[in-house]
């Protein structure tokens, strides 16, 4: 993955654990901010699949998460 408009590759991203992740529990995600949005991965599977959001998609995702739209 290369961030649009940048030379930033997935290997150079600065990942950080979400403040909403449980401490060592099963629901742990990490995010990396890129020049045009964010990337998200499962912290237990750092080499696994990643989601990449553009700026608008990231803002929509955050707004939905803050309102509890993903709660079951």
C-alpha cells in the first residue's frame, strides 16, 4: 500500500493502538494516519489485511463510530 500523493509505504507507517481497544483483549485495532486518510489493521495480525480510508471515508467512519452505529 502506498499513500496517495506520497512515498509512504505500509512498511514505513507509524501504527498506534486505538484508545478504544481492550488491553490485550480480542478487540484490538491499530491505525496509521496517512497523507490522505488512515489505514486500519488488526493488532493481533499485523501482517494481515488492512483497510485504507480516504479523508472523507475516514471522517464518515469516525462519525459512525462515535455515535455507536457499529454496536450490535
